């Protein structure tokens, strides 16, 4: 079994294997070029995401710089995804992102992990676990999502949180480790910040 096959199967593998590097390095070169696009180069941004990503819906937007181990090759974006500056996707495994997900600045989503055994780590071995982010999730600035996590639709992850376990739908979750703070409620449909009421008439 090749190292690339082991990678695909989620087994412990050597990420420096020559076959893997031959696939990965050209994607990193493309990403280097992508990060040098001007803000006005919107068509080229869209072209990159649709050509390189495993899947990309419509109206997705990434503020540069953007970082990804495989250039986004294992990233699956729905439609209307917005990513603020310095999104880091450690996409050795697959990252599934639903429609209308918002990433704050400096968010990291990691799929790659390393064995706890020191002898294996000395050999730079790793394994990957996919991450799933449901539709309409908002991930606050500086949050970190570790391998294997699932975040349910409509949930909010507070800024600076470290998400180490699955988060259900329709909740606000914060902290390190990230825990559910509360459910999204009727009050959230009435107030947008503390006691400041949403002026819905002006928004219609």
C-alpha cells in the first residue's frame, strides 16, 4: 500500500513521501500565485476556487491571504461562503463547508494530526480526520477547529474558541475547550447586541 493510499484511507502515513509531494507542491505553487492577486481580480479568485477546490458553489469570497496545505484541493465549499483574512485550512483531509458559512479573521481548521507516540512523531508521521461545518455557521475570529469535528447548522462559534468536540445545531458555543453556552433563542431575533433592538422595518 502506497503512502498516498494510506493518506486517503485515514491511516498513519508519511506526508513527505515523494508521490505525495509531487501532487502537493504544484498546488502550493498555485496558492502562492493566488495570494498575490489584487483585490480587483475577482474573476481570477473565482477561477482558482472552482479549478482547485474539491467543490465550490456560487458567490464564495476569500479575503487574501489564504493558507491551505493542499491549496484547497480537499476543501468543499457550498455557496455564499465568506472567509475573512488569514483563513488557514489544513486540508490534508477533507473539509466540508455548508452554504452561507462565515469565517472571521485568523480562523484555523485542521484535519491533520500526529501520533502521541514520540517515536512516531520523530518520523514526522501523521493521520487525517475530516471536518464538517454545517450551513449558516458563523466562526468567530481566531477560532481553531481540530481534526474530526462536526459543527451543526446555524451555530455560532465564539472568537478565540478551540473546538475539540462536535457542536450541535442552533447554539452559541465558546471557550477553550469550546462548550455550548446557550441555544439560539427568540431574543436573538429581537436584539442584535445586548439590549439594542433589531430595526427590521429598515432592513426589509
